[in-house]
């Protein structure tokens, strides 16, 4: 039985990429309750294009507060807390 492919806007938390002081070169873990894991948002969409339109709206309106962090890759980040991308589920 084939599973229908569905598309989602996925919210990512920029703070998930901050450096872990106890593990050099690695980022913090999602066990830190202040950091959100990647989150698929409802509703889902039948096409990638529809999901991309939702991502575009969220990128323009729902970025959250500005955060600042030293990242695991050695770079410094200062900008919106959240960003969005299209994700897919199904076959």
C-alpha cells in the first residue's frame, strides 16, 4: 500500500547549532529544554509548491526574537531565532 507524500513547513531553532562548552566542536543537544527540535507545522500540503508558499510567509513574519550565539562550527550568529524549510513525509 503506497503512502501519500505530504509536504510541511518545518521550523528550526537557530540555538540548536550553538557550541556545547562540554563537547568542543559539537552543538548543544535537544535535551536542553530551551532548544526546540525541528518541528513540522500543520497544516500539511499536497504539493511542495504549496508548502514553499507557507515557508515564505513564515520566513517573512514568524522569525522570533533576535538571538546571539557562538556556533559549533566556530562562527558567531546574530539574527532571528527561527527559520523554516520544506519537509516531506510519505513514500
